[in-house]
C-alpha cells in the first residue's frame, strides 16, 4: 500500500511540475526535391492545447532536431520560432525513410527527478516497408512497418529503451484526434501494447517509464530519471 501511495503521489507531482508532452508533426509521405515541413509542439495533444513558445518551461526551447537520411547520415536541422511551435524544413534527395528525432534533457530537477524528453517522426519517400533508423536512438516507439494505421484495425506498439523492450513500469498513452485517451501499463514480460483506433486522423503515442538511477544533474542531486517519448501516427479509413 505504501508503495502504491508514493507511486500515485509521485505521478501527481510530476504532472503538476510540467505535465506536457513534446511532439513533432509532419506529413508521413514526402517527395524528392520538395521541401518537407516539420512542426514541434509542447502542450496537451488530447486537449488540443499547444503552448505559446514564450511559455515553454526550463530549457525546452533549446532542444535539437536531427534528421537521419536513408543512408544513415545524420544532420542537425535549424528550427525557427513560429507562434505556438517551432518549424523546420528539409528536402528529401532520394527514396527511402527519413528519420526525425529529438533527445532532450530538462535543465532543472523536479521533485528529485531528472526529466528526459524524446520525440520521433518518419517521412517516407516511395517506401512503405523500411522502419528507418530509429533503433540508433535511445528511447523509441516502435509500430507496424506500414506508413499509416487503419481505422478499426488493431495496432501493436513496443517501447524500446537502449534496444530493451522489457520495461516493467512503462506506460503507453494513446491520444486520438477526437480527445479520446487510453493509458496502458506494461507487463513484466514485456509484451507489446495494443489498441484499436476508432477514428481516422492523427494519433499521438506517448511512452513513459521511470529509470531507478541516482546522480547529479546541473549541480542538483536526482533520485530517478523520467523518460517520455512521443510519436504521431496517422490513421486512415
């Protein structure tokens, strides 16, 4: 009971301290030679809340957005402020899957926790099979290989941290474009999460887990690391 109480209290404190997710949105299908726009938001996806960038907490504005092309080459993209989001563009030069990724540690320690945000996106250019180069990143959301999901078709999702899928305290939250939200907890065996999208549109998949690690960050001690990764997946009829 004591463990349950402190777990619930910790979750409440964490939500109150920052509460928002960091995510990116981009069209899943790109074309060679045509600029591809990427938008980065901080807010509450299910509530359609996107914070003005002047209200982003701590050092969240200092995130870095990386692009990994189909050959595995990695480059830093320039992001510019655009009201309630940051904006970046790149131009695909070959067929294949382009991987977008953010890996950002919050400067402040909140309630004894170091906060680690991740966001990912995929852009496919004449390619519906490859999963891209996500596995070279630390914490990812892995879904089926298809570019988009299908309404009323079950989707399987795996959370991988340093290529390990057995994360006993991991949670996956699925947020629909209609405001519907489903939260799932991982089993100790590490099976994939499953959900069935009831509407077409863009869904936000948010994976979290707590890593029991102690240390010092920016001159302050921390007792644990809270990891949060997001991925937008489009669902068609």
